[in-house]
């Protein structure tokens, strides 16, 4: 019978994406055995995330400053804005500097099934950014899932009246493909071959 402390930690870990109760228990045992080495490093990393990271109020990125490093970087192309579902997608696109403009994180995708409505996503703040002007192109870099594409079309409609070019990633993307699982070559190709949303 595990102690209460171990049980609490196991439950906390099992709520992480991709970790069920069984792998959470295995991770806890692994950490207990390496209390002096790996656990200390993990605690420090967690504390650094807790104390040092904030959400950028402009784009939704997670960084040590607000505005984030990308929004504050004067070398970034102000005229290009790339809209992504989640921060992990932003990181995937930015890892290889595939996109030279700035980003806007929606915080999810529209989903009738999960009850995610437009007002649950950062769509209002996206329209505000476009409305303020200075943006020539909005790249809709949603995942190649049904919900991702529904979201892209919804946003394209909302932006229709603004003088911006609206493009989306080329459909070289595998159907059902999630951006942060793709290799850099595939992502670069999808971005280079981007086309007006139809
Ligand atoms: Zn930002």
C-alpha cells in the first residue's frame, strides 16, 4: 500500500497529457529511487517554470517576459501574423525560424463536441490586432484536423472585411496532422506553399 504522499504525486502526474495512472506510478518510483539526483533537477525546473513564466498578453506565448521575446523582437516582420491553436504549435514553427513574423495563440480550436465556442478562444484579441493595422498577411496555421479547419474558416470569415491577405498552410500536411508532431522539413514545406484560404 502506497503512502498518501506517493498516491498524491501519482494522481497529479497521471493528469499530465500522455501519462495514465500506470506510467505515472512508474515515473514516481523512478523519481523516488533518484531522489538525490533527478528529483532535485526536476523540482528546480518546476520552480523556475512556476516563478519565472508568464503568458504574453499580446500573443499568448509563454515566456519569461510580457511582451514575450518574439513580440518584443524588432527584427521580426511586423506585417506577418501566424495564427496557431496552441503554444506548442508556435514553438514547433519557431524552432527552426520557419516564420519571420509574429504569432497569435488561440488557446484551442472550435469544437461542437467539446463545447468550445469562438468566445472561448483568443479570436476577439486577434481581430483587435488586425484592426489596429500594419498587418499585411494572416497565416492560419491550424492543425489539419476537421476542427482545426473549421476554426480556420471561421476566422477567415471574421477577417473578411479587413485589408489583409489570409492564407493557410498547404495541404501537404497529413490529414489529422498536428503541427507539433511534424518534422521541420514538412512544416517548412507547408508554410512555403501556403495559399489563400478557399
Ligand atoms: Zn508575444
